[in-house]
């Protein structure tokens, strides 16, 4: 159940902090502006348009990762206001971070208070993870007269932080710029939006699809053996039936749980975060009614399928299903909250002892 465990143990690369100090001459001091004000020097203008604590869902090649701790999102606009293109690179590939090379963030009232490693907020580098709401993921050249919008991610400030200072390296403003530009940002910690969670019978709305659990029940699952004989599962199983509807304008591909495809499998946990085992069968055993092959879902169309887990034990009252959007033809991490009551179902009549 790596999906759930990895979601609780994100792997960040924290940008190392090198020497931060810049020598300012007595006759020339850096400029500082505020939120929604353009820091303009040379060929560029940089504006902070918003800052908030957010909960991040990241995409990997094998599925999504949901981070437990919130991150600080800083939204910026960068404009090329001169006659020369602006090279925007907040530090995508830099090893050690300095004010001369990187966009840095500090918990301070103003740059005059002193900016150092002690009040620096580390930038979050997603490495092989992808933040889907980040419009710029590599260095770009902005043509004269053009503007881009970008998202910068940092560790969350400590409680009690009232102001932040964003440091823009001089190289962003052009070859003639010698000093960084500073943007002072009033900060009041917001409560990050909770992850979207749907319940039984409620559609979870993702970017490309909706996912709805239509039924959750404990039963003996009907099987078809390799010799063609009808059978049932040896033990009662938890069966979760669902529907996937393509809400995008292009076809999407559904990857059933019978196939790996290099994508994480769905995970089920109880109210104590204990992972429930997914029920599996030999390849020559057919789970009656369950999809076995990749299925293309046309725009506006719906497919139905189900997933099986070992029956949760007595004492379990609530379950949460985490389903990778990559298996449903899209992105994100679907979370469904389900009630649960332990029961001991009867065998289908044809399999009961004579």
C-alpha cells in the first residue's frame, strides 16, 4: 500500500542555503515594494499577487502523493518591460542558494532587519514530483512586452510570523542590475482548504473525471475458475462498486486493478489509519463482473467496475478509499469516506452444503 505510506512521508529536496549577504554601497540601497506593487528594475517588473498556505497534491510517474503538512504558495507576475528579453529562473537548477542567483523568501519586516539563514524559508523543490497548478516548471525567456505568471513554493512560516520579504536576484532585472529587489508581504496564516472528500453515493469531481462509489458491501464474490466452473471466494470480502465518468473533452483510459501498469494501486485504511489488504486472485481465475483490460472512456461516457478488499475486522467503523487518478484516466488523488459495519454474509444458495 505504498500510495498511502508515501503520502505520509513526502520526499522534498530542500534548497541548500549558501552565503546570503550582499555588500551594499553607502550611496545606493536596494529598493523595496509591497504586495501587488511592481518591483521594477532594468528590463523586468516582478509583482507578488498573492500568498497563502495550501495543501499540495503532487503527481509522479506511478501516481499521486498527498502531503500532510501545508506549504506556502507565492503567486508572482513577471513582465519584460524593457527592450531585452527577461530570463526567468527562480533557481530551478541551482545547488546552493544566494541572493545573487535565487529567488529567496525570508520571515522579516524589511530587508533592513537583516536577511540570513536564520530567517530564510526554504524553497520546496518538487524534483520528480509535479505540482499541477504550477504554470512554469523550467527556466523561460520572456519577450519584451510579455508577462508570465508563476507559482513559488516554500516551507510554511512559523506561527507568529507577520511579514515576509521576497528577494529577487539582480540577474532577473538584466546585466546592468547590481542589487536584488525586495517585496515586503504582510502575512497572516490562513487555514488551508481541507482535501476534497466524497462519501458513499457522492461524486468526487477531479480535473478530467468524476468518481462515485455506488455501493459498499461484504459478500462472497462470484468467480470463474480456469476449468470454467463457477466458484466463490473462500472468505467474505469487502466489495466497493464505483462509476467513472469522463468529464473532459478527450477520451481517457481506465486502468483496472487487475493490471499494474506501473501505477500505484488503490489503498483502503480504517479510522486508525491501518491499511486494509486488497484481495487478489490467480491470473487464471476470473472475478465475475470485474473489468480485466484497459478501457477507453469517451467524453461524457461512464464505466462501472468494482474493487475487492479482505473483510475488515470487527471494531472498524469507518473506511477511507484512496484511488490514484492515473488509474481513472486523469490526475490527483481521489478520497472517499465510507461507513462500515462488520457482518458475516451467507454463502449463495448454490454453494451452501447440501
